[in-house]
C-alpha cells in the first residue's frame, strides 16, 4: 500500500519547483536588477545577438567591454532592430538603466540609437523628451 505522505511529498516538491522557476523568471525578466535613473552608454559594437532570452549588444566603451541587454527577440525585431541594421564596429548609443552592481558592466536598454535612428525596444520606458 502506498503511503499518503508520498502524494503530499510529491505535491510539495512540485510546488517548490514551480515557485523557484517563477522567482528566477521574475528576477531575470524584471527590472529589479537595474538602477532607477536613466543611464546612457556610447561606444562601438563588438558583438550582436538577436536571440532568446534577450537580444544583446556587446559594446566597447573606451576599452571596457559592456553588455547591453535589449528586449526579447520578437519585441526587439518589432522595434526595427535586426542584425541587418547594425554591424560590428558601428557606433551605438544605448539609453536605459545600469545594473545595481556598479562593478558589473551591464545595462538594460529601452532605446538604442544607431546611425541617427531610434530603436525603442521598450517604448513605455524611454526617457521623456
């Protein structure tokens, strides 16, 4: 005969896994890891990635390597930013929010400016004009 505790233990384990996954997803997809104020970064693109979970740019800023996270690929592409509009070596400006950890050279961009064109990957989060 199977113990009733096996079912309870299984349900508890399942709930713990779901909660852990939800917490990880919230932390990853939210803005909680970024500072409140707007941050602007200018430099040269060294790598472009349009893929999951977020599109990214690696940017050289006066010899320092920065990671610029954008939106998920569908949202980044819907904003007009594709691998065809940018290339390694292009000058780029990213506006958004810097990591809370100032030793980390990382930011989440709401707007990327390339060749004079704005790509608002998070239009509801761009700075006021």
